[in-house]
C-alpha cells in the first residue's frame, strides 16, 4: 500500500546512514528529527560489512527505540549499507509499520551494480532485494534533483516530506545529520556527503 497522509510540521522522521568501512562491523546511525528543524534523538547499531543483516539490524534498532511509536517515516541513504549489505525496504516497512523512503543523489548504475554482485556467492539474492525496492522516481529540487524509492508511502507525501526536511541542501536534514554523526564518530571528523 502506498498511501498519502497528512504531514505535520513536526513530523518525526528517522534518517539512517552508515559510517566509513574500516572494519568488518560498520556503524549505522539514525537521527530522529521533528520535521527538518531539530534533532530529537540518535540511534546507533552495527551491521556486517558486505553482509546481509542490514534489514534485520535496522528493524531491531527502530523497534527497540523509545522513539518507535512516534516515527512516521524512515529515510535511507540508498539501499546498500556497509558495502553491499542490501536493505529490503519492503520488509523494513512490513516489519516496522513505518513507511520507508530511499534517497539517492544520482540515478544508480545498475550495470555496475550487477557486475559487482558477481563477486558474491549470493549475488542473485542481493539483486532480487535491489529489484524489490521498486521503481526509481525523480524529484526536482530548487538546485538539483534527487532520486527516490519508496515503500508504504505515496509520492505526494514523499514530496512534502522532502520539501519540509531539506532545509540546508536537497538532502533531507535527518539523513544529512545521520551522515555527519556516523562519519564524525568513526573518522574523528565528518566527511563526504550523505
């Protein structure tokens, strides 16, 4: 079901990003925001580099959080974390009951992804999860466009959430801050872009 729903200015949104790939365990950080204005909490967990545990770990991180009952949307920075640890956004939505939006700065190069997946014994399984994420849609911004995938949420609601939360760039603030925290903790200083 991809429903549109009313967006309050202080809607609770969880943005999730991963840290640098320095060890076999990769930290993921969630930033809980009220709209795009202020941070309400931070979540942290670990996934396996190039593993297949990201979906389960993110589900558990969300469900064990004191913020669980208030989060209305989860925003992910792409669907692969910790290298090629693919998040099944349909399962994430089904298990948490919270709509999921995947945000990407550029359209994915699927040929490059398929080529890289040949090096994994379970590459076909990972490719199936990637395809299950659904159609990639473009949202035009003031300066540039972003690309999204979604589960359990209508496109009009996604556009409203992106507009509400993208206050410093075309990337939603919960995602931008999750990136800053994750890279800052692991590298000593935040780097790169969400």
